[in-house]
C-alpha cells in the first residue's frame, strides 16, 4: 500500500514537502525557498497547529520517548529529520528516505506538522541539555500541517497529481 501526504509552507519562507510511504519506507521530497544560506533544522513536530509563530506545533514528535538525535540514529525522536541545506539561491532541496516517519498506524505523522528552523540542528551532539531536546536549532521560521493526499497508486488522479507536482517543482 502506498500512502501519500503533503505539507505546504506559506509565508516569506515557502515551499512544498511531499511524503510517500511504501512498504514502511517513507520518501520525503520537496523544496523550501527563501532561506538564509546554510543548514536549517527540519523536524516533524507533534501538533498540527501553526499559531504563535509555529510554537503551537509543540515539541518534536516523539512517541518513543527518546532523546533528540540524528536521522540516522537508532534512538531518536520520530520527527528528527536533521537539517536541510540552502544554497546561495536560498533554496533547499529536500530528498530523504526514512523508516521512522510513518504515514499510517499509531505512530502516523498525518495531522502533525513540519517545522523549519533558523539555525542548524546539532543532532544531539551539542553537549548541553537543549541539544538533547531540540538540537539547538533556534527559532521556528516556517511550518505546515501534514495532510494525507490521494493515493497515487490507486487513484484516477495519479497523472494530474504528478503533473501538478512537477509544475510545483518548476515554479517553486
Ligand atoms: Cu523543530
Ligand atoms: Zn528531536
């Protein structure tokens, strides 16, 4: 079964994130625009609320009660996707494969949020308490709610959806 979801960032920092899960593996792709050059913390947060400058999104999604770490770590918050890297053009291309981020079941991230941070996520290696909670990634500069979208494998919308996605890549 393939499950698809998307998250649309609007505001000064804008972009599209697509999530597709197949056989328990989730591919996370997209683009984030208008960032300062360099690394920016990129996480799934627990709450699908964007108010109060993204603070309503709550903490990193952490159903396993782990400490903050790197995407590759065995023990981490489910929401720990590390950093995205913005180039000189301010654009970060997102292209990740993750086995902890689930789009179905009791650990599903559907209805939760993605938050982009002002600073680099230190991946839990910062040597202080905050590093083990948030990676010292600083302020929240953009956020979006993760919504399930039509299943591209079984839907007559497959082609229009793919077309729509590629148009989005072209223009954003
Ligand atoms: Cu975060
Ligand atoms: Zn975390």
